[in-house]
């Protein structure tokens, strides 16, 4: 996602800035794994960096184990099996018909919103991104409801809160309730039911815990809710 710069960072809210860093890291973690991500997961720096960022926030979130013993190719294949590749088999070989299913854990909010159409979810997200002058990177274009884009947007709003103020915090609370909360809960639930998730199982647990804790903290601060 292409972003526009925020205002001056002379007086930064360190808690909100750290939350922005957590969301940015999670966004990268749910992309197809690049070799630097594999290295960070293998040597423990992914877990250590996320724990350090969360410790700088006011969120009561425990960081689960986030390491892997996979080599890079195995981790990439594991990502494909969990998030990218569907399953298909011939239902009737006499006529060539196929039964097909998507990946075990789709990384798109609309897959977890049976009460909302794909178009409604993506149109609402497009408007939200455009409101802040953000747009999808045309070199790596995906649907607006891709989990990585939603995490990037949450991170942007947290960094904007850090630099600008509470208007961005209110926007993030609304975004959790309308979109990211549904995506995070759906992805985490599917990962919990899927065998052989390795580091991605821990990332799913952390994703759901961070989004829920951030949402509840924002609601308590802004609206006096739990």
C-alpha cells in the first residue's frame, strides 16, 4: 500500500508509535515469506523485536513462540499450503467435474463475512484508504480486503495517532469494529484448527490478541467502554 507522510514527528506518542510498528511487522509476517523474514524467524529476532515493541505499548499481550526450524524453501512451501493453495479433486472423472476449495486459511476479510458481500467490504475499505490519501500499490495490486493491507492501514493510523492526535485513534477503533477485528478473528480461528502451521500458528494467536487488546483499549480510552 502506498502511503502519504504524516505531520511533524517532533512530539510523538511512543505507545501509539510502537503499536504502529507491531502492525507493520505483522503485515510483513503475513506476506509470502522473503528470506529476511525467514532469517528473523529462525534466529529468534522476529519474536524478540515484537516482544520489545509490545513492551513499549500499554497492551497486556503475551507474545507466543515465533520461531521456526524450517529452512527457507520449507517455510515458503508451508505458507503456500496454508494461505495460497486450494484443494481440488475430481468429483466425477467421467465428465471431468471438480470439487474445489480455497486455501485452508484465506487472508481476505470477506472470506469471514458471510453477512456482507465482497463488493460491500472492498468498497468500504477503498473509501477508508482514500480518505487518508492512500492507495493500493499498482506494482503489487491485491484486493482491498487483503489482511496485509488492513494491517498496514491499522499501522498507518497508529503512527498518525502518534504524530497527530486522537482523531486517528478514533478512526482506528472504527476500523477494528468494521473490518480488522473480523479478519483477525477469522484468520486466527482457522489457523488454530489447521495442523502444521509452525510459526504461523503463533502469528495467528498474536494477531488476534493484539487487535483485540488494541480495540478494547481504544474503546476504553475514547468511549469509556470495555
